[in-house]
C-alpha cells in the first residue's frame, strides 16, 4: 500500500441494489468506530459463499477504485451508507491474503463492499461518488499504485444495478477525453481483507492513497 495524495471531494451517494451476494471471510472484522458508519455490510463477517444479505430495506453495492483505504473512506462519508468493509473480489484464489493479492497473480481487485439505505441515498448517487473520486481512465493503476488489484471496477448485484452502471459509464465518458476502462461485472465471491485494512483512514485520521478525477 503506497501512501499518496489527498482524497478529493465526496459527491453524493447511493442505491438500488439486490440484497444478495457472495462472500467468505479471510480476516476478522473490526469493531465499529464510535459514532461512525457500521463495519459489517451484508453480514459479511459471518457469510458463507453466495449468501451476503443486507438488513431489511438496505441494499448492497461494491466498487474497486484503486487502494481500498481511500475508497472506503470516501463511501463512509456518504449519508445513507449503513456499513462498509474492504476486501478482495474478481479473482480465482479462494481466501486470498493481502500479500497474495499484491503479487498480482490472483486476479483479485481491492474492493469496497457497501451496504446502504435506498430511502436515503440512490445507487445512482453512489455511482457518482465512485466516478468523481478516482481516475477511471488508467488501466490497472491509480497514481503510483500499479497492478490489476488496483483496477477500476463496478460489481453489480442485480440487472437493475448493471443497467444503471452502464448508463452512468456512458454519461461519464461524455465528460472525459480519455477512454474509461472501468470493468462492469456481476459481483464475484468477496473475501474480507485483514483486520488492519478495515476502516484504515478512519482509525488513523489520515487520507492515504491518491484518488483523482479522470480527464
């Protein structure tokens, strides 16, 4: 993990998504930080593969935008986000460790799992937050963080989420000169990252990892 520049502005946030997903914990969940957003989206700390379940009325979303420390920190500032956790998805290795993911041989991307209340924030708003706070035009890279684990990706939980994600990509592309390389895929098995990665910026009062707009 490379310590980088400051996190840029937080746009709106969140929602329309199905309350089902995938997961198996590879690390232990961290305790909530007092007065802050929760840390167990979809009950991921106890989930078995294929059974991430949000609380009644909540929905799930997942985004990869480079270093997951900064990406999680951004989504935790969004009103309507109920809980977040960082982990790994999109790869072929079961229960990968951070060290394994960093070899860029497992196929996993650093990812933030988000549980949100759709009555307070829309999925469209969450997509806006995602686009505005990383560079979606760089392949397998965010600033000095290089490798497929830092790729840009949206992991959808329903056909409606996929539709909105693809529509948002088209709209975002019109604002940019360079081609967006963000992957849009159905959510894959999600493995919790080690405890020390969870809510890293919030715990340490820092804003690590470069996150910037595309051009």
